[in-house]
C-alpha cells in the first residue's frame, strides 16, 4: 500500500510541472516566472531525489528525477529567454 500511495503522489507531483514546462517552451515567455523560486524548487527536488535513492524508494526516485528535469528545463528557459 505504501508503494501505491508513493507512486500516485509521485505521478501527481510530477504531472503538475508539465503544463508550466510546456507553456514556457511554447511561448518563450518567462518574465512572470521567478528564477529564485524555481531554483529553490530545483534544490528541494534534488534533495528528495537523493533521499529517495538513500531509502531505495524507487517511486520517489523516478518521480523526482522527472520533476528535476522539468524544473531544470524551466530554469534553462528562464535564463535563455529572460
């Protein structure tokens, strides 16, 4: 049951970054995005990823690895497009 709940939580928390990432790259509009907030989210997700690896909690690892890529992509877009 714990793995199921962790998997669902991971899916939902990862999916929540997809619309922002897609919109950011489609419109190239990043003026309203906070770089500092996205950097803090990136660091927190990276730490959750490391924690998941330490616990061998693979749903947590997979979800946070994907979220890290999505948030990282938003940061790259912010730096590239201003």
